[in-house]
C-alpha cells in the first residue's frame, strides 16, 4: 500500500465544531481489504463488552444514551484527536507485543490500515474507513477495559462511543474517579479535549450553553425535563426531510433515501415521543 492518499483514498478536509478534520474515503481495492480485516476482528454484540455502543450492528447513539437515562450526575470525556493518535507505530507495537505477530506481518498490517495524515505527517487510522471504528476499539480495548473496571468498582455507569467516554450515576461522581480516568487515558498516549469535558449535575433545559459545555452525549441532550436531540442532529433530520419532500415533488426520490430518513425518525422517537410529529409529516406527504 502506498503512502499517497490519491492512490488508495479520496481525500478532503471539513470544518467540524470549528476544527479542520481530514477525511479519507477508501477506493475499491482498499475498501475491500479494510472490510475483510473488519470482518476478521469479529466485533459484535456477542463478542464486544457491554459498554461499547459504536461500530456494532444494532447499536446506535440512542443505545448509548439509554445507558445514562434517569441519572443525575455525569462525567463526559472526549479523547482528543483520537484517530490521528492511533498511529502505525502504536498499531504495529500492539500486534507484536500482545498478539505475537512477527515484525514483517505487523509492518504489513499496520501499513495497510493507516494513511499518512497531512496535518501530522504521521501514518494513522483514517477517518472515513469502515474499519476505523472497530480497529480503534481493538487497539485500545485494554485501556477501555481498565476504565470499565474502575467504573464498576465505583458503581458508575459507563459507555463508549468511538472517542466519547460517558459516565453517569445517581450519586455524586468523586473527583478522584475523574482524575483516575484521565490518568488511564494519558498513560495510553492520548490527551483529553478540555473544552469537551463535562463534570457535574443534570441541569435545566434552559441552561446557558455558552457558559459551559452542555450535557450532550453523542447527539442527545440531557436535561431535568427529559432527553432531546441535540440542535445539530435535529437540524440534520429536518434538512434531510426537506430535501426528500422536494425530491418527491420533482419525482426524484429514491426508496433508500426515504428509508434512511424513516430510520432516523424512529430512533428519535425511541429517545422522546414528541418526535412522532416528524413521522406524521412523512406519512401525510410521502406514504
């Protein structure tokens, strides 16, 4: 596999949350290899730990949020630059040290699943590959397992959704627990996104989002009055709905697009019944 993204990937950048991110879409040959390796990882609802809520069929951001329903105290930790920090060197080292792979095999595998990041000039997992979510967990399972054991010892709920590690409890989460979680993450070579750290109590819906990070867990905003879609996820559903209504009017609508919207709405309804109003619009105009 070559280092050049244009040979094996389509490359582009996008601003997300005020930060430029690099994206890599696998070209056909690379895509086939990554899908095959992903299948061999065999990460599913039967083999994965209960705290993992991403990268698995049947899991979703709603399933992740359900872990924390009816809790009063929260700790939300975001691992900074997660994929770019999972470098070829880190992957190769783990394959040799833990999985007893030869240096040649580890070199080939780690080279195959990483790409040179222009911002860091290091080979790392690409954002955009179907392999990356599960490989990121596979490489960091020991770290997440250690945090999970700590959570169980403290009687605190935990869930992992890619680089978001969320904790909740019916009683105050000790500051010592927060320090221990950060220590475990840092000793594994990662940093915490300090601007995305939330440590505290459930707040009213009308709390000022500019004064502190809102209590958002992967697309779900938690308040004293219930759980709601975050503004950005709500906006995406509305935009998708409006595009579909326009396409239907122009006889350009495809079943796949409609099914995708309906699936998004049903997930929202699982979170909060008030989102049934979206389904009424679809039924009245499209079904």
